[in-house]
C-alpha cells in the first residue's frame, strides 16, 4: 500500500512480511499502485524490514481481464483460483398435448395432456435432494411452460351417492419460465401423487468454479456450467498476466 500524499508505504514480500519503503527508493518512472507487482532489495534497520531499489513491473497494471460481461483491471485482483463444490438438481418437466386416438375422441376434438422430461435440470437445496433421494413424497415437480400453458393441476374431491369423484383445475403459467411447484410464494398446493418427485428426478454433481477477489472487496464466482468461457483457460490467462 502506497500513500502518495505522505511519500511512503508498505510492500508485501513473497515471505508475506510487510516491507516499509520511501518513494525515494522507487527507481521506476511510475510510482507503485495497490495490487501491482514490484521487485526490490530487502533490508532491515532498527525499525524493521525495508524495501530498497524498487522497480515497478507495469505488465499487469494497464491490462484488463474479461470474465463474461465483467471486465476487471488485472492489478486490482487480490486472489483467484479454481475450487469445487457439490450441487444438487431436480428434473424439469413440461406438459404436452396430443390428439385423442379414438374415433369418438377425434370427432369431439379431444386432446390429452401428459408431462415429459425436458432434459433440463433445476438447482435445488441439499436438504431437498436428500429428502427426495430418501423417498420423501412431500416434494412436487419442477415445470417449464410458456405463458398460459399448464404447469400443474389442483384436484378437489367430492362425494356423489356412494362414489368419490374428483375435478381437476389447471394451473396456468403467468409468464414464460421454469416453475418450482414447491415454492410457497405461488400458493400452490397440489394433492395428486402424479406430481410427486421421485428418486430418479434428482442428481448430485461436483462442479468446479473460478473465484476472483479484488483489493476493493469484490468477490466473483463463475461456475463451469454457467460461465460463457472456459474457466481453466481463463485461469491460465490470469496466471500469464499476473505471475
């Protein structure tokens, strides 16, 4: 850290110790900025560690690194690397309409509906994953739909004579998107077992991510499945600029 108004500052050495320096010891044309790499000759006096004959390495100072739609000044990067964490997902389903196959059904224009696996996955909590994996029937499907399409059905039961009958009311999507029928904010309460999530509807993966922190206190995380760039190639790019 360099305080220009006072003419001195501190440099963190490779040994992680702080070295005091005065601007008079900077031999480069440019003064050091926070986050820049420098070369110096270490020394020690009665007050502690010092840095002498400082050369500012400007290789990264003016460069920017693109991380998707985020551009960071290379000299602002404090820490970075690749790590991994377990993530949990649930299958996404969608309703499909098919015409009736019987002559009577065709005559009346009857259409049947059923839901099918879209091949997409929706991120869920570890708690839900463990519950569904253990056979819990308290969780419902995650559905994908365009505005106005079916995302589920309410079932109401009533008795006529000695028979129990039921009626189904369609739940329609208020907008295009993916809908978690377990989300209480929608106020949905389904009662049919047909919409219960099964063990095969969930999976667990270990996903890598690139993390970048800055001297300004910003923290960025880019998951491999979501980033529009290769996180390993980006790590190499940062290495080449900063190391």
